[in-house]
């Protein structure tokens, strides 16, 4: 499993492939319902200063005119510095803000980076190995039937490990041992979506059978499974007999809680109370709370619903369009068998998805709660941090072209050991959306804008009758507040060592261009925002990483400073930037998605889209964030053909790194497979544990 790929120079110029700068087309079909091939749903006139002036002066003429640096006073009283992007060298190299804790950061990493590869294997550096921990279909309970590819049923699937593993959390058993126990715990795994063409022989996308749809519903959701690393061994195994093992699916009963729960918009024929919902859909990334629960993020939920044209309420229809719901049958056609996915039958059902869901993995009876206070959008993830006064903050990204970065701050405070007091902290607090500015003297500054009904533009006159409506149509509310349109915000996580907040922007094929991907209206060719300081490339094919420091390094602050940490791509591309590090030494990287930190504060970036953008398999890359190695991107792992690299998650001792191998074999078929990982047969999404075999410091990366 180690280093099966031919060696190639890190400095090799890699081909630029793919029309969208994202994944393959099939990846897009099942992951997000082909979002990048549809119209951008953000049609708001929430413009940057650059756009406002560009529009006034005449669009392209202005940008060619070489207007140097015009300072304007923007809505809300914040200053922005307007610069002509075409007159600046690309990229605008932005020095990060100074930070007194920066010196506490990482040491030099101790592995030789692997070469980018297209091998159908999990590839790790010399001195490391990996082992499959659990695969799609592996039985979770004593009486669960063994997986047999051509004998699958929904009942079996509901007791087996689900499909397309994404977010991974290691939850030590018990929670009180979380700082010291790296040998026994619960593994939480999101099952984001299904690839039916790789699950069913002869799958016909125009005519999925009821049995196939039922299996897919059961393969979505999440898994909780007890795992152990026996003394003397380096890898984990899962326990089939553990009483903690559990599956959540697209049919599991859940509660809606917080300010929007019970609102008329959340009521349906099946649930007139607006407080109970079946299932969780498209669970992408997530996070862990200080009290030991898991947050799982509902992302591309729009693709599961069909027939927008049958929604009679114009406001409901417009809100759905802002979230990318579409006319006609859905791609998966679940609505043929389940009317709740038919918008003509249940126009409110989508309002019950797109939330952050909290689950206590230590309580097998816990009914998952969709926490509406954290807003509704295509939630990438939800990572927590503690403010100086012990309020809890959650960083949240909305993974859509030209959508936003958010933060939630609880009203109450976390108290260690106060189980009852902590349990519903996420039901009350303030949701903020981010605005990234450049002040008149060139400092990168930013504001967390509160999203509170009755404040600013969020009034009944502007279409928001209550806080519940602000939370149900969070995107529409953020449009009114002057938030900065970003290049697909993915994982956002605060570094436990330096307090910096790292924001992955995965790519944006439409920035600076014309919306020619949409199918709804061929005459609707809209020009999209040009590059701005926070999204400095148009189009943005390879993604970038922003580093943000909260004012006073307090997670609950409402102002921040920020800088560009990485502009991804191949090092020979002059538009790339690696925090100033020598480009000749870095690994190529594209489409940053998930984030983890080791105990030293080193950043680990997982990618989703390298095959379609730089022509190599997706990967894990280590990046020190401080010291002389700051910005030194070093590839640590490569996933098999067609797969996306997810997780990543360390054990507390940094001796195990979990990697979720999502959709291996994507863009192939069962008849013409492009991957046979992990067993030389049909590809199976799986979680692997990675560990060191070389003598010396046993920590990953050390
Ligand atoms: Fe499911 Fe935004 O990645
Ligand atoms: Ca993701
Ligand atoms: Ca992804």
C-alpha cells in the first residue's frame, strides 16, 4: 500500500484539466447535483466596492483603465480600498497580521513528501503504512449479514457501514479521557452521499428501482462505531459487538430545535408541528463540541428535491431558488417513491434540511437535533472554539460559488461537567456573516456582521418577519448585509496553537466570468464578480486558504484581521503563493477542502478536486503555519483513483491519522472500473488508519 507510484519531480509541471476546475462530471452529479454546471444561485446585488464602481464606469473599460487606488466609503460605514486588479501583479501577496503567539508554532516536519500520483492505492511516505479500518457494507452489529455486492438490501444497509465516508471524528471512550486516550474510542463517520452507478449492477439513472432508492436512503447519514488500538499494535480495528454502534440514515427520526423550530415554514403534511423530521442528507464535514457531542453539516441538500415549478407560493419558490433547488425531476428521482421529496406535494420539506445537526455519540438513544440557530445553508462543517468568557463559537462555511463565511456565538457559556447546562447551548446565540475589507492604508480588516431580526436590513419591509425567517433563508438575509461573496467556503477551523482561523476556499470556476453553465435560461448570461482582495484570482481554478485572526485573539470578537495564506496550484504557476515559502520546494496542491491540526499546530489540508484541476489524485498535505517552514506544503498521502481525501483526524497522541477515502472509482463504472480499491473488486469507500513504522518519534509527521 506504500509508495506504489513512480517517482516524479515535485517541480513537474502538471497538466491543467477539467472544465470547471472541480471534480469529474460524475462526481458533480451525485455530490452536489451538478451545481457548477447550473446557474449560480446568488443573484443578489450585494456587490463589492470594485463592482459598484465598475458598474458605474462601464465594466470592462474600467478594469482596463488602470485606475490605481480609489478609497470609497461603503454601506455600513466601513472603508474599502478600491484597486484595479488588472494593474496589480497577481497574486497580491498579502502579509498576514502579526501575532504574538506565532512563535509557539510548529517545528520542521520529519518525513519526505510523496510525489503526486495517479496510483490506485493509498500512498504514504517511506516509514509509514496504512490499513483499512472499515469499508462500505461492513456489518456493525452481531447479527448483521455480511456484505455481498449483488445481494444488498436496505435492511442490511441500515446495519452496515454507509457509503461515501466524509467527516471523521475520534471520540475517546469515555469523553473524560479525551486528552490522554488514543487507544479506545468511538469513530463518528459522515456518509455524505451515494454513487448508485458504482453500487448497483446495471443502474439506470432514468429509472432507479424502489429497492435501489431504499438502499441509497439507508447508505446516507452517519455511522458510530467503537474502535480499538490494542497494546503493541499500530492500527485500529472496529468492534462489531459494541453497544455504542449506531447508524443514522436519511430516514432516522430527528428533532428541529432553536428559534426556527415550529415555524410555519417548517411545517409539512407529515409534521404539522414543524419540530420533527426524518433523516439527515449530504453530511459533509463537521466538528466536535467541548461537551463531547458531534456536529454534522448538511450540505448539498437541494439535489434531493424535484419539481420547483410546482411550488405555488412565490416567496417559497424564490427562497428555494436561492438555495439551488431546480425545476423538473431530481437527478436521483427519490420523489417517485417518497412524496416528501416532491416540492409540489411538500413545498416546505427542504426548509427542514440544510442545518447543523448535533448528536451525542455516547448515548445510543439520543435523538439528533437540527440546531436552527446556526442558520440554514449548504453547511460544509461546524468547528468549535471557546471564547475568552467561555461562550462557544462555531465557524461555518456555505459551500457555493459566491456564498459566505459565517460564525455562531452562543449566548450561554460552556461549563466543564455541566451536562444539563451544556446540552442545548447551541439553541441560543448570534449568527454572524463575514465581510472582508481593505482599509485606506492597506490593512486587511474584517467584520462579523450580526444577523439579528429587526437590526439593519433584516426587517419585515425587506421580507423577514422574524428571526425564524432570517434563519430559514440565511442566504437571503446575508445578501442584504453586505457580506463578501467568497470562492466556495469549505472547512474553517481555529488553530489550537496560534489561535488563527484557517478558511479553505476550494475554487470558483465562475469568478470573473460569464455564467454559461446554467441550463435554466440560455439568455441569462450574467457577469460575475471579478477578483477582490479576499478572492484574488478570477477564475479561481485551484482554490486558496485565508488566515484570520480575531481581535484580541478572542473567538467571540466581532472584528478581525486576515491575510492570504496559500494560493493553491502548481508551483510553476506564477499566480500561486505559499505564504512566501520557496516555491521550488512545495508540493502541488489544489482544491483545499477539509482541515485538521496536529498537536504542534501544523495544518493538514485534504483536497477534493485535484484530478480535475492538476491531474493527480486527491491528497493530504501538511503545512507548517509558523517559523521558517511556514507555507511549506508537503504532500503526505494520496488516495486511490477517483477518490476524494476526507477526514482527516488525529488521535490525541498524533500516532494515528484517519483518512476517509470517499468515492474511489468515481467517473468509472462497474463495467469499466477505474479503481478496484481496496480489495481488487468493486471499489468501496473506506476509512483507513495511517501510522508510522519507522523507529524514533512515533507521531505522524514528526
Ligand atoms: Fe462536501 Fe464542500 O464538500
Ligand atoms: Ca467537504
Ligand atoms: Ca468535498
